[in-house]
C-alpha cells in the first residue's frame, strides 16, 4: 500500500569546515516504522539526528515533512513541526517527579498549569505505553535506567510528534530493561509514529527495526531488513565488500 512518508531527505549533506559529516543522504521515514541508524564512530549518525532536530542546518539538500519542503532553524522549530528527539543524556531532573518531568519545557501545553490534569495525562500516556512506572509521583532519582528511558520517551510524546528520534536508547541498560524499552519502542511505532533509533547493539536493532540504514563515512552504505545476519551488517558498517552484502543491498534498494 502506497503511503506518504512523514519525512524524506534528498541529497542531504552537512559539512563542518573541510569535514564532510554527511554526504548525499537519501532517507524516507514512513508512519508506523522503526528505522535503525547504525554505523561506526564518526559515521555521521549524531549529525543526521541533529540536522533533523534543528540543531544543525544542512549544507545542501532538501528535507520534506508531510511532502512539504521545510527548514528547521532551531530545535523548537523541529519540535513544532512534529519531530521529537530523546538524546542519550536524557536530561531528566532527578529531584522532580515523573509528572513534572513529563511536562518540563512544555509550559504552553493546555494541561501545564493544572496539576490534576497533568497527573491524569501522565497516567494515560504511560498506560498507553504500558509503561511499568509504579507512581507518577515518584521522583526520577528512585527509578531504574529503563524507567528513566521510558519517562524520557513519554516526555517526547507530550507534544504529539509524528517522528521520534532515539539516540542509543538501550546503551546503559541491562537485559530485562532493554527488553522493556524495545517493547515500548514497538508500542510507539504501533501508534503510527515513525521512529528513528541510533544503536550500536545489532541484537536490539534486529529485534525492532523494520529497516536498518547503515552510514559509513557520512554516506549511506546500504539499507537492510532485520533478517540480515550480524556478519553482513558488520561488513556494511566496516566497509568490507563481500558478495553477500552486495547481493542483499541490490535486492533491497
Ligand atoms: N560540531 C562539529 N564540528 C566539527 N566536526 C564535527 C562536528 N560534529 C561532528 N563532526 C564530525 O562529523 C563526523 C560525523 O560525526 P558524528 O555525526 O558525531 O558521528 P557518529 O554519531 O556516527 O559517531 C565526524 O568526523 C565528526 O568528527
Ligand atoms: Mg554519535
């Protein structure tokens, strides 16, 4: 079934002085899919996220949101458009409770001045995500790593974005909490959002990604599905050109 991508990038490049961090990136993000962004250190993953989050401006290329060409001059502009980002540093306030953290920075929300409404909205949101948070009045300091990631993801949903971008959502987590966060990502996807997830963990990527986009030296080095072997993914990430990788890339592109 043909569906319009929420976000599409055409020929997007980003230079920092003489350094080409991104070159000619082509990428579509569709509703209800998880796209994993993988690549070695320095491959351009964070730069790509920051271009889409309005932190960096592309040097050239076109970004379309719902078919319309857009430029995101600031993180606020990207957020207004419907692109939310959860950075690796979750930026939660330890001493504040879940409700306060969910609404932090969203003072213009219709709920924000009404404690009861904020608490009710927090419960609804966490229930929709089947999040395992014992109480929304719990301070962040008493939550596990997985619960913190959950709160950070829930917070990014407060503004009803269509795209959420997650930078290494499972990097700091153990096995059980990783599984919890991956379930959460699937639930966000099932709400019809487009999810972009950076990860170094190929097992996590293959567990949830509908598509795996490999960046290498700032360029797209292949698009894969989750049935791709660990070996083939690593080969694309490191630039080994073995036949299996080439065949699979040809099949998918
Ligand atoms: N603010 C910046 N100024 C200069 N160079 C940068 C900046 N941010 C990233 N780079 C360079 O761009 C390239 C891609 O970096 P990055 O996007 O952080 O890669 P990744 O997140 O995949 O590890 C690297 O060569 C990095 O040194
Ligand atoms: Mg990075």
